[in-house]
């Protein structure tokens, strides 16, 4: 994606959130869920105890092989457009190959991941700092794959590049996950998770402080009803990709680095304020003041909030947050079979991760069954592909994301939404 198209994407996102519409639930974006609600009998359609049934696994593995082959054969098309980002570029394929290495222990995947990540590092633009759509993604991935391949000196060089990144950015970054400082914080935590405690503590704490100070300053200047306020293109987004839910989730993933004041007096009241921004359906608004109940994607709406509220339950030991996560899961169950397609960002595979997250954190078989239903739907690819994505092989919009999900879901207790979920 060239710089003009990236600018158009940003402008369109901001415009689409502020167009005046009637306060109603948009039912045109999803298929009516054809699956039975959970019961021991319905669960037996796809589950054998706590395992997926062999027929479902077989279909998953078959489609996984088809998609993997298609991605490999078209890798030159992915790299030709010179977009190196994790979100839509070839570094996202590096993240897919890293996952496949973890699942198979096949080092050929690790070498492929290394090649793509280092290609990304060679083409950094120094205009965005996030993991998903900026320079932090290639640097973090190059550090991790080289560490796993045993080249610790080269890995340290990439880590230093990651640490130095904010000082080299050509402009002041926003705060959200997709383009901004929280995406950079995610990259630091990703490296810590994959390699160990190698990032200097003060680097992580300084990043957290900048994110919180920015939100506090904005909220105070506008007399906002929450301690933290963030805008992206003059819009107060609430969801995981551009909004406060994603910001708060990543901050809580760094809980060990937070002060008690940050945790209790700033982050928690902002989480509590978010509860007021639900529609009667239980879905969350995509932005503050938006009246149209239309989006049930990871990027906007209830799927992304599952992660925040479940982690808030852990951090604050508050059962109300767990209940909210479960209610968000209910919205995904009823409205998550999206007509837009199968993608990670705004498709069925991304929504299915919400059930996997609920299952991991509750051990309730209901959520494994719901994940199995959405998985079954995904094996119908491309039957319900409503619109071919602009980047058809990419991680967050294309088949690499679907393949990531198919690879990950085969061990549901270890599955994590890519480039976002850490805990």
C-alpha cells in the first residue's frame, strides 16, 4: 500500500465514523447464525469431549494445506507491492511462518520468517512506529526469529533498532494500536514474551508514561468524562484497532510495569466509563457519540472488547468485567458471521478468536463449541467471501489471516489473536 492509499485509508476511517445515521442495529452486515445454541447434544456435532472431531480437523487441515500452498506460490505478489507491514504486507506472512514453526518445529518456516522480516527491516520508512502498520513489526520479528535461530548478536542489533525507533520517527505518532504508540508498546511486549526480559525496564515504563500522559492531558483539556481520552483523526474511537479498548488492553498486558496510581486511578475508571458506551444489543460503539449499531469486528465492536474485559477481570479481580466479556461473546455469537468474509481484522476468523479467548479463560465448553461452529464456517472458504480484499494474501485482510487461524486453532488452548493478544 503506497503512502497515498494509506492516507486515504486514514481519512475514510475518520469520515465513516462521524456520518450521521439513525440509532438502530444494522443487520445487513452478518448472516443469521444457522448453528444450534450450545447443549451437550449440539456440541457433539463438532466436539468429542474437549477435542474437535476428526472430520472437522480433517477439513481444517485440508484447507490449511491449500491456503499455505497458495501463499507460497504467490509470495512474489505479496512482496512486489513493497508493503512490508504486518497488517497487509509481507512481514505479516513472516508472523504466519513463525506460528507454523512453533506448531511444527520445522526450522524451514523460521528461515522463511527471517527472510521476510529482514526484507522488511531493509525497507523501513521511519514514518510509523507501530507493530501492525509501522517499523516496529519487522524489527521485532527480525529480533525474535534470529534469536530462535541462535544468532543472538544480530537479534540484539534489531532490538536496539526497536528501542531507538521512537527517536527516528518522522512525525509525532498517535496513541492507538494500529498506527501509534500502543502498537509500539505491543512490539516491546511481544519481544519480551518471545525472547525473555531483554528490553530495558525504563524503555517500557517511558512508553507507558507517554501513552497515559497523552490521554490524561487530552481528557483534561476537553473536560472529558473519563480520565483518559484519545483521538485518531479527530474521532474518539473505542474499539481494539484505533480506540481506547485496544489501548487499555495493551496497557494492562504491561501490568507489571504500571504504578498503582496508573492502574487504579486512571486505567480502571476509564474501563468503567467504557461500560456506558454500549448499545441495547450489548454491542459497543465504534466511536464516542456514534449511534449506529453496525460493526461486530475485532477492529470495531464487541469482539475486541472480549480481551479487555477478561484481562480487567484478572487484574482487578472483579467478576463484573468477566460478565461483560461473556456478554460481548454473546454478541459475536449472534452477529459474528460476517458477510465481509473470513479475515482476521473484520471477518469470521477474527471473530472466532473471541470464543477461543473465552474458552481459555473460563474452560466453559460452550465457547469451544462456538469456536468450532465458526471454524466449520471458515472451512467453507471461499463460499461466503463477500468481497475480495485489496490485499488478498495478507495477514489481516486476506487468506494469510485465515490460514493463521486454521493453524492456530488446532491447539485451541494455546491460540492467540495475532499481533494483539498477549495474555
